[in-house]
C-alpha cells in the first residue's frame, strides 16, 4: 500500500513560482508511475503532468507545457512539480497520484489509471 502526502501549496501572485512535493511511503516507489492532477472549484479533476517510473519520460497538459516541470527522486521517494509563471487559472487543489506498474517507461494521464492518491494541496494564484 502506497501512501502519498503532498506539500508546498500556498498563495502566490501571478507570474510567481511554487514547488509542490509528494512524499511516498509504504511501497516500492521506483515501480510507481506518478502524476499531478488538479481540480478547480466547480470543475472536474484534470491531468497536469506525469512521469514514468524510470523518471526518463514526462508528459504535460497543453495548458502548463513550458511552465511546469515534473521530476522525481526514487532514492528519496519523492515527486515534485515546479510551477513557474503561474496564472490565476492555475488556482486549484493539486493532487499527487501513483500507479504501480511493470512498465518502466509508461506514463498514464487518466485518473482512473491511478491506484493511490494524496490528500491534495491548495494552490491559489492572485491576479
């Protein structure tokens, strides 16, 4: 059983940066593909960025491409999301998700593909 705990959310002005972290415990993290999703008030939860278990493959939603960077440290059991040039429309609760896989280089972008979720961390971008 993998447990995920996010941290790093907060309030930031438009154009600013935040770094979210997701700490994993209780499982073999190196065999876990990971992703960040977000849910704004009144909207569905959407894919933001994903990373393969190997860490060598990444995928981004068009809305964040070029501004966000996902990374992982399998030795530390962490996944991070560096968010630059933040916009008010990035305001949402951000969730870390994990999918145990035997496919070292696969990325998964649908939330139903993920087995484990964190509790979420609020990101608010003021204009």
